[in-house]
């Protein structure tokens, strides 16, 4: 009879492991992210919970977006990453 081994991880370690697995799958299967992402995904990546903040980012041209119709707004994922990098604070 085989025995089952249980491995315990702290939440942070588990999330880091999941991120590494996702990156590995993307790299080995040539998965490319969508250029245009939904407002919900853009807000999640930016850590924003307010539509007003997203409007401000659009108005200030801090992030790129497209508006194929009046009620549809999509965000450029690369510009969001660039915005985050631009505002990154480095540890001393």
C-alpha cells in the first residue's frame, strides 16, 4: 500500500510556486498574452477598485486604451506594465 505525503506551504510560498508554474507553462507552450484586456483585468493588475481612477488614468494618457464602441473600453496590457514599472520604487 502506498502512503500519501502531505506538503505544507505558507500562502506566500504557494502563490510564488503557482506564478512560477504559470510562467513555465507560458514559456514552454508559447502562450502570448492578449494585447487588449478588459477593464476588470486592467483594474486587477493596477490594484485599482474605482472606475474614476481608471478614467483619470485614461484622461492623463498614463495608460493606453482603445474604445471600439461607446460602451466598450479595452486597455493595452503592455502600457499597464510600463506604467507599473515607471512607478516602481526600488529598495535601497
